[in-house]
């Protein structure tokens, strides 16, 4: 049972580390703000969930697990909120997406 | 295994800092700073278990709160500034 939990938490930590790294590379390499936001939200949600769940399995039933659950819940509540605020502020300030929307394509024809 | 996650998080924090330095607009920089803050919370949680000191989790919780409030305050500042400027130009926001 302990070996199973260890293996599971190692797998979760490894996949979480990989997704954090992939999101960081994406946030650096993507062409415009909205695609960069997409890449950053991968690290914010998926990476945080996987890494914190992996640590939780290592911690077992203790006060640390409760604190980790609180951190995870708080991150899951706040990171979509700040992404939404960032996107609406950027759109209001006039930042256009890199790709054309369908209306713009038809207007160009 | 904690070392691998720590190194991946540190590399991602370096990439986010690079994006904050390079970022063409203000919003790219805010995005990078927000990402940096989330990665700091993850790094603090991993380091708490790497060194076997669960006290660090309190620091991670406090940092998550501060980061969220800070990002929202900065965004509200820039949003009201752009609204004010477009109102001064007389255009539609």
C-alpha cells in the first residue's frame, strides 16, 4: 500500500513538473497575449493540481494535508478569476487577438 | 523526486521572468508576474516537503493571498487608466 502510494505520488509529481515546464516554455514562445495566457493557465491549473496532489499523497493524514487542500482550493478559485480580469482588461485596452475572427475574415473579403 | 519538481519550477520561474522582461505590452508583464507568483506558491510547497519543514506551507498560503490581491489591484489600475484615457479622447472605450 505504501509502495503504491509512493509510486502514484511520484508519477503525479513528475507529470506535474513536466506540465509546469511545458506551460513556461509556451508562455515564452507563443505569438500573442491570448495564446500566452492559454499556456500560462496550463501551469496554473493542471500543474498546481498535479504537484499539490502528489505532495498530499506523500504527507498522509496530517495538518499539512489540510493546508495543501486550502492552497489548492484557493489557487483553483483565484487563477481563473485573475485570468478573466487580465483578458477583459487587455481587450478593453484594445489588444487584438493574433488570429482573425470569422467576422473580420468576412469583412476583409 | 522533489528535486526534479523544484528544478522544473525554478526553470519555469526563470522563463516567466524572461517573458516579464521581454513582454511587449503591460498585460504580458502582468501575466508573467501572475504566473511567477503561482510558481512561487508551488515552489514553497515543494520545498516544505523537500526539507521536511511543513511550516513553509503557511508562507505559501499567505503568498497565494497576496499574489491574487496584488494582480487584481494592478489590473484595476490599468483598466481604469485606459478607460480614463479613452474618455479624455472622447472615443468609445
